[in-house]
C-alpha cells in the first residue's frame, strides 16, 4: 500500500504522516528533508540557492546532513523552497523517492508532489491544508516555544511567500492530485486531524 501525503507548510502533514505510517505499519519518508539537505549543503558550500548550478552541485549532499537538527530551522526551510524550484535538483532527488515509494510492502511519503509526480499510482492520496493565517500561527508558536524571537507578521509573510513559490513553480508545483482526498486541519486539534486521516485511509483501502 502506497500512501501519499501532500500539502503546504505547517498544514499538519508531517505529524499526520508520521502517525499514519505508525498506525498502518509502513516505512515513512519525509521528502522535505531531502530538499532541506540540499538547501543546507548549498549554504555550507558557500553557494547561492537561486543558482541552478550551485543547487544541483549540492544535491550530492553529505548523507549525515539528514540527521542534522539544523535542517528543521526556518532558514533552511526557506533555502529548501528556493533550491526545490530547479528541475535539475528535483530530477536528482526523484529516484530515491520513487524507489522508496515502490518498495515491497508499501510506504508512506509526505511532501508537495508525492501524489502527482513521485507516486501517481498511490493507493491513497491525502492533501492536507489549513488557512495561511492558522499555519503561520502554528509555526510562530513552535518558534516561540523553541525560544526564538520573531514577529508573527514575519512568519505570516514568509508562509505566504513559501506557498507562492511552491505553488507557482513550473516543475512539480504544490497541488492536490485530482484523486486526492482533502483534509482541512484549520479547526482541528492534531489528535482530531490524525483520527480523520486514519478514517479517510481506511475508507479507501
Ligand atoms: O515540507 P518541508 O517544509 O520540510 O519542505 C521544505 C521545502 O522543500 C518546501 O517548501 C518545498 O519547497 C520543498 N519540497 C518540495 N517537494 C517535496 C518536499 C519539499 O518541493 N516533495
């Protein structure tokens, strides 16, 4: 069974994906981490995330980067969004995602283009959303909890900018597959959202 989970930043898709994978006992890949690793590697190389050549060179990143807690930072998330625009970078990362999705026994992947590009043949596709204002509030609360001082307005404008870049890029833009089931988590607690997601998957298999 292949489960594809897509959606914008801070929609809750990461938490939902992890819990779904545990519930249905399938291996899980957070594909955003791959793009984050490329973004971080560009930075370490002293390159420019907007340069296709620099971003492509960084797609040969050091695997140990995937365990680096710095990958979760806002700064690296923004770099990831910039490198992920380059088709050469997406092509370089595609094979490992396609292979992971199609391993015997199934898999669950979350990202932006899992249901549309990586696994259009997925058995279940979920598209997780929530209004930008609510997603920005979640990100802001997480940062405050980590002790980071940042204005809510900054996070809101960054969230909107990230959505626009991810949605409007030519190659593999963020969008719901035609056969995806939509789940808006705006008014739900994370526990409620996970229960809804489990019910949606169960109804499809
Ligand atoms: O999901 P996460 O916030 O970790 O992703 C960081 C960035 O990586 C996204 O904003 C998006 O631009 C890019 N990404 C992508 N395709 C994926 C996963 C992430 O383009 N499958």
